[in-house]
C-alpha cells in the first residue's frame, strides 16, 4: 500500500494536526489575530475608557442635578396629555357640513 502511494505520486501530509475539537483543549488550534480584530478591540477599549472618564467626573453638583430634568419632565407630561386628548377626539364638524345639501335650492 505504501509502495502504491509512492508510485502513484500521493503526497504525504504532515500528521501534525489537531484531532477532535480543534479550538478546545490542551493542544488546541488558535485563531489568527487579524488587523480588524485589533482595530475593534482598540475601539472598544477607547469607548470603555471614555465611559469610565465620564462616570468618574460629574459635571453637575448635587443641587443642580436634583432639578435638572424637572422642566423636561413637565414638558413631556404636557405633550403626553395633549396627545391622549387628541386620540379620542372626533374630527370637527362645521355648520357648512350640515347645510351643504341645501346649496342646490338657493335659487330665486
């Protein structure tokens, strides 16, 4: 069998391959690290650093922070109430709508 493979020109492949589950275990095969993976990681770390910086330094004092959103909440509540009123309201009807059928008989 070995002589047949040699005479037919089959290539002998290396036996250095990972058996079974390739990405789990002691002799696992590692994924190559690409430049896109590095860019994504750098972007994620920069975002995390920026978030940490914003959380560490507060720009409002406690007094300013306590009343900062009150005006916005009042405006949002008024808008919500006005929208809810408009949902159940029927369209307006005018007198001209009721007497439109009389238009044809106005001749003298």
